[in-house]
C-alpha cells in the first residue's frame, strides 16, 4: 500500500517549547481531505472549518500551500467560481482518504476510552443501537 500522505506533510511551525500541543505532521492535509469528502469548499471555508477544530485561525499562508501540495499529488482539484477556486476531492483523493482513515484508526485504537469526546460519542452510539 503506497501512501502519498508522507510526501504531502508540511513542516511543523511550532515546537513543544513554544506550543504545548503536539504537532501531528501532515494532520492539516488529512483534515483538508476529510472536509472535502463532505462537500466542495473554497479555500477560506476550509481554513475556517479546520481553524475551528484546531482552535486557531489558519492563514492563507498555511492553507493554500497545503492545497497546492495536494493538487500536485492529484488528491484534490479545483474549478473556478468567478475569482474564487472551489476545491473537491479527486478519485485518488477519496482512495487516499480511505487509507488514512484506516491508518488513523490503527494509530488511535484503544484511545476511545481515554478521550472524553470519543467516549461520549461511543456511549451515544451504544444507546442508539439498544433502541
């Protein structure tokens, strides 16, 4: 299984000393692919959604270079909508995202009990199944 993901990682911009949060190398690219799997989005919409997840504002200097790398690897494409570009996943991007979901699933197996938000959603799913 070839994984293009390792080639599209942007360098981490902060260190543990300056920022106590762990930097997941390539997480931005993963989040872009994930958001585009739901619907077509403009770059600024992607920046806004991913920024909300990260709890910080993403700048054009962060989002657009990542989109450019994803386009270079043919994982996303865009079409013009006036002066704006609207981004979508390619079929290769959809395939890559499925691989990444499996990879992240393996990485985080067993952590569901440790992560409060995941515990809550798991508990809710179980309750829905019982109904």
